[in-house]
C-alpha cells in the first residue's frame, strides 16, 4: 500500500481477481485500497517461518551437498543466503521450489512438507512462488510484454484486457513500462534482469527467490536492483530470498542472513547477529580474507599425482 515510484504514480496492492487472498496483492494504479484488500493484507501476520529446513540431507548422487541442515526463512522479510562457491546455495533454492527433493529431513513451505507433495499440491505451492534463476533468461523470440504476460497466459484464464493491465503494472513496478515492445536482444543486461523480475512477480507470488540477481551489473544497475528487491518486498508484502556474493548490497538490504558452508549452516539470524558471528568461515567470508577455512582449490588429486611428479619422500620417524 506504499507509493512505489515516488512522484510518478501511487500503486496500491489488492488480491488478483479469482485468486485467494493469502497475502497476494496486485497493484491497482491510482485506486485506493478496498476493505477486502486491507483485510487481505492483515492475514499474513503469522510468526511461523514461511520456509523451514529440518535436519535436511541432500546429495547429487554420492556428493553430499547439504548435511543435516536446519534453517528458517522468516515471513515478510528479505533473507540473504551467502556462502562460498559450491556451498549449496542454488541447491537450497531448488529444494525450496520443489525442483529437488531431499533424501532425508523436511523442507516445509508454509508448514507443508514439499518433499511429500504430489504433483497437484506442488503445482499449487509453486504458484505462490516466483523465481529468478542464476542463469535465467527471457524468451528471446517474445517481446518484453509477452515475456511478462507468459505466466499469466499459462496459468490463468484472465481476459487479455486484464492481462494487459497487469503486465503494464508489473513493468511499471520495475521502471520499464516503456520497454514493452522491445525484444530481449534490444535491452541491456540490467534491464533484462528487471524484466525477468517483472515476470517473476506476474502471478503475485508470496515468495520471490532470486539467484545472484546482481551478477554482471554495473554499480548503478546493481544498486537499483537491490533497492527494487527491498521495495517490492515491502510494497507487495512479500517474503524475499536472494543469493548473492555482493557483500555491501546484500548487507544493505537484507533483514536476515544465512551463511552456508561445507554443507552446513555456519551462521543464521538477523543481519546484525550474523555480521558479528565469530565463526571462522563467516569471518573469512564477510571480510573477504584469502586465507581461512575456505580453500582456493577444490579437493582432488594432489599436484604430484596429476603432473606425475615424484612424491617427496615421507620423513622417517
Ligand atoms: N545438477 C547437479 N548435478 C550434480 N552436482 C551438482 C549439480 N548442481 C550442483 N552440483 C554440485 O553441488 C554443489 C553445490 O552446488 P550449488 O550450485 O548449489 O552451489 P552454489 O552455492 O550455488 O555455488 P555458486 O556460488 O558457485 O553458484 C557443487 O559442488 C556443485 O558442483
Ligand atoms: Mg549458485
């Protein structure tokens, strides 16, 4: 219900027609919020986490990626998942979205174990989520407008006139209403990221997950993208989760931080608590120190083995 684009238009958020009002809100440009709209905003006040991992194990084949992980994503907040390369951050998002299933433990979304859901239940849960993938791309042959309209045409029976209004509202929310007729090849990388964001929020999700939303952006686009994540979260009453290595922007906008390392949670909690963590991995990561528990080389064969050098003699006891 806040003004999203100060000095431009006031955007109010109400449930989409035909959708349950479970915290989903769709912007109505210039229209004051109705009573049901205000009521729907008051429903999402539960203090239970929106997402919870309980002693979760996940492996790709024999490769254990998450080992007995327990974590919580609080509702209505912006949570950052951080940690070194290969720590399992993208995998954690895939588990949250039900794209992967844990081998042991639970992955609860709004209290329901996603790992036990059948296809219909999973489909219903996914409609409440929006995702921006690490290497997510727009459909190259579709205009910006049609890219954002895609999930609405796929998942709803809304008439085209309403789809048009919703698409323009979503593009307006990311500042790109004027780019509607362009093709993805005609927009910059930063713009493409924002268009993908408009598409991710097209169905008015409760939860939006972003995998490395800042990578490859110039400093201005990066800051814009970070502010947008924060603003959309607060204006639309979302829960947001993002993975990023950009320490400054991440700590600027996050309320809650989870640091993954070696298949476990090195630290989690409100930002201030995590920033002051004494865990050596967290200290190394947050201070960008080259030396510490996180090694440069991925574990593997020794240099001597790979280059067929003679191993140095083992010292006699
Ligand atoms: N589809 C897959 N099949 C097999 N192994 C995978 C697969 N995807 C990821 N892995 C492995 O799982 C581990 C965790 O990968 P993940 O992509 O979750 O890491 P990440 O924390 O997102 O890393 P980055 O910061 O580099 O994106 C890595 O060792 C990776 O090689
Ligand atoms: Mg990743």
